[in-house]
């Protein structure tokens, strides 16, 4: 009898083991609700400038591709619908050529204004003093607009300048009444790429390696093993995000390019 009881207990134990449920896979992070995504600033320009990824250009290296934006070069989205980067079209400009080391022409500022941009930032000091500091216009939609033109030098690698540039971008994200911001250097490769790389680290959670890869890719091959470029890459790696500046999940989903592919969602 005792043997039968032991056998019965053993069978129950074995059956219990066999019936144990398999381990569940970790659930995927839920996407923000559609209504939250629709409220993210920049929806007008995500539609107006339908760029598939953060490497694609709306305006090419010689300033061609979008007549409404004539006067810029290598125009790319960084935070989709909010923050764009590129260069100034001086050496290829069909309306009057000048040295590459110059800010945007007045005509370029007027075009950005008419497109609804509310801020542009020149990332080198050279010849900024002779530029218009603000432009008033009517936009393509017929409304009144003011474009403010400012200057900061991110390649001096001052923490205060980095903070100011990132706050400018953040203000455009959180104030949907403002138009987009355009940060530019001369060609649209190096200084504008540096600001974009630290912005992706700040707002989109890019790792140092991902941000450096983004910078390299968007120099169009002009990223050799020079002392200056190596220093720039090291500064991207060393960047530490500001804890007070962050995006919510819906903002990240709508604005940020995916690391690696750089595709917008």
C-alpha cells in the first residue's frame, strides 16, 4: 500500500512538472496613443518636407532641389518637422556668387521666412556682422512671420554654447506656435553635423558611437583622419546630456530618426 502511495505521488509530481507554463517573452514597449502622436509639434513640416530619413536631402550640395528654399545647401531634417540643418549657398548661388566662408544671403533668409521658419543659427562668426539679424515676411500660407538670425560657435566646444543651442531646439519642440529652426555652417557638413549629433544624443538617446556614425555619414565623405575632425568626433563622444531637457515618448516617436538606419518612423 505504501508503495502504491509513493508511486501515485511520483506520478502527480511528474505531471505537475510537465504542465508548467513556458516562460513568457518580454512584452514590447507600447507605442504612444495616436492622439498623443498627433499633438507633437512639427506636423505641418513633416508633411511639407517628406524626408524618409536623417541622411536624405531636400536641397543638394549645389543648392538645387527645392526652389522655395533656395539659398541653402545640403538641407536635411534632424528632428523631423522641427529642426533642420545644412549650409549656406554662396559659391554655387545663381543670383551672385561669393566666398564659401559666409553666412546666408538676405534672399536665403527671406526664403526661409516665407517657408515659415522662425529661427536660423549661423554656426561660424565669419562675416555675421554684415548680415540681417531678422527678416519679416508673409509666409506661403499668407500669415505674418519674423525670422530671427543668430550666431553661435559650437566648435569652440563650450558647454554653455551647447546648452543654448539645445535649449533653442527644445523651445521649438514645446512651443507649437513657432516655426522650424535651421542651424547651418558653410557646407552643411561639420559644425551643423556636430550640433545635430549632440542633439540626437540629448533628445533621442543616441549612444556616443551612434552619434559619431551619424556625423560621419552626413559629411558626404568629408570626414578624414585630420586633427580637427578627430577632435570633433571626440567631443561628440564626450558630450553629457543636460538632465532638464528631455522628450516624452510621443515626441521621440514622431521626431527622432532611428539609430543606424536614420529612418523617420
